[in-house]
């Protein structure tokens, strides 16, 4: 990939529109942390991998913290996460982490009720706040403002 990008730049062709090739964007892109700093990497679609990496790093801490929170933390996490996801932002970091925590909260809620709440019901519990924001015409990064 680096060789192809180097050749393309050498001959004056920008392989992707608006990619912003610079040493910083290249290094941050290779480390998969470009979205953490709001930098567009040579592969613009890699922003999601950058967010996934952050979530994988945060996951053990989330487990540790969640075991020390009150039993109702999943409901609060989903409500707060939905509000955060509705905020406009210049990077997807906050939204990505909020949605990851919301997914963990939906799982935790289904486990707390030991089968009384099925996976589909916990999925609805996760999706319902998004639907409320969508229907009320409030948009976050997941749905562009109209």
C-alpha cells in the first residue's frame, strides 16, 4: 500500500479525494490512531478501525468499572450514550466509544435478568433511544442533519 501511495504521489495523482497526505497522517494511519487526533489517514475508511482499537483498549477498564457500579447502570449508560451520539462532533471518537458502551450496557442488562430479557428485547432496549432521536429529527453523526 505504501509503495502504491508513494508512486501515485510521485506522479502527481492523489489516490483518494481529500486524503491529506502528510507524514503525520501516514504515521497515525499506520498506528491506527488517526481518528483519535482528528486526522484523515491515507485510507479514509480506516477511521472505524481506529475507533475499534480504542474500544478494545477500553474494554477491560469498562468491565472493571461496571462491576462496581449500581445495578441500574445499563439504563443510565444507554440514555447518556444516546444523548452523546446525538451531538455533532468533528471526530467519531466520542460517538464510537458511547455506542460501544451502550452495546455493553445492553448485554449487561440482558444478563442481569438471567433469561427474563431475551437478546431481541435487549436489542430493542438499545435501539429505542436512537429511534426516538431519529423520529424527533435530532441527528448525530449516524444520520446527517437535513
